[in-house]
């Protein structure tokens, strides 16, 4: 249960004088989904966090930090085959998510192995990494359904994937 995110969302929604139904309409979900977010039983994915922040006039960093508090020190991974991008992005993530344990990988296979033994709360995946895509990595870590029916990793619970237009070339995965 994520009480900090639930309380933060409810406070921001009430400051804007919106009902759960009104917020749901503006972010294209039903009010029961908003209610689950506000009672701490569910968390929106990263793309939805951006939408919510836009509607509520909040900094997405505030919502990301509140969501990351669901674990004392959530594991965040960044997977990019370009070392320059990886090295430049890691400090940014560490600053944006100060309570998170941020780990970078240049080899998708290493990220998948890491996710099998560590609960991953948030994953930033390069879409194109040679012969494997970020979507493949997401699926292999349990974040997206495998078209062949395998269940993926049990350590990544309910990880969802969505494409974020603000950073072309990246997939954000969030549980």
C-alpha cells in the first residue's frame, strides 16, 4: 500500500477542487481507478503520472517521488546501450529520485537478470538496442504480456509499459 502517493494525489486533487470522477475524466480513466490510487491499492504508470501532474498543475517529480516511496528504497533501472547517455542520465535520475537505488545497464540481458532477483519499481528502457528492444526487455522482466504466454519474472510485480513522447526513444515502465 502506498499511503504517501495516495495522500499526495488526494491533496493535489482537492486543491484543484476536483472530484475523483472529474479527475478521471480529465486523465481518461474511470473514478474507481482514481479511488484505487487514492486508497493506495494501485499506482498509475509513468505516462499516467505525467497526465495527472499536467491536470493538477503539479510537478511530475513530486508524484514520482511519492510513488517511489512505496518501497523504502525502490530499485530503479536505466537500460541504454549508449554509455554516454547512460552516464549522463544516471545522475539526473538519482537527483530526481533521491530515495531510490538507481542502477544502469548497457546490456539488456544484465538488466533482465537483475530484475529476476530484485524487485524493480521503475524502469527506463531504450527502445532500440540493436537486436533487442526496450519492449522485449519490459516483457522479459514481467512488465508486458509475452505473446507466447510465459509469465515473466515474479520479482517485478504488475510492471506496466508505456511510451513517453517527451523523451523520444525511451519506454517508461512502472509498477
